[in-house]
């Protein structure tokens, strides 16, 4: 193409450029329309994770303050077993033949 640039060529180039820009903007709009709800969902999920993390921390603190420790459970277990042994000894003494003979006699 040689010679002067005519108005027809300028208009044709403008039309082609306008069509390219229009297609580009339409694609960009569709991408943004798809991404915007995902960003909102992602933000909601982040908020939920922060809330669950806070609740988990509160529960850990509650559990540490209110539940029995392992050493206190072991001590309590030993006390219960000692008392059960004492009760078992008393029952054995009550049902031995010598104790019955004294009780009947």
C-alpha cells in the first residue's frame, strides 16, 4: 500500500481497532464477573476459618481450666483402688470360717 493515507483507511483501521478493544473489554468483563463471586466466597471462608480458630483456642483454654489433669487422675485412681482393697479385706474377713464361728457362738 503506497500513497497517501485516505479517510477510508483511517476509518477502517479505527473500526478494526475498535472491534479488538470491544472484544477485549467484553472478555475482561466476563472474567471479572466470574472472579468477583469467588473473591466474596473466599473472603467468607477466610472469616469462617478465623472464627473457628478463635473458637478452638477458647475451647482449648476451657479444657485446660476445667478438665482433670493426668497426675490428679492417677492419684484419684490409687485412692479408689486402696479403698476398694480395704473393702475387699473387710468382706473377706466377714466371710471367713473363723469369723462365722465367733458370730454364731
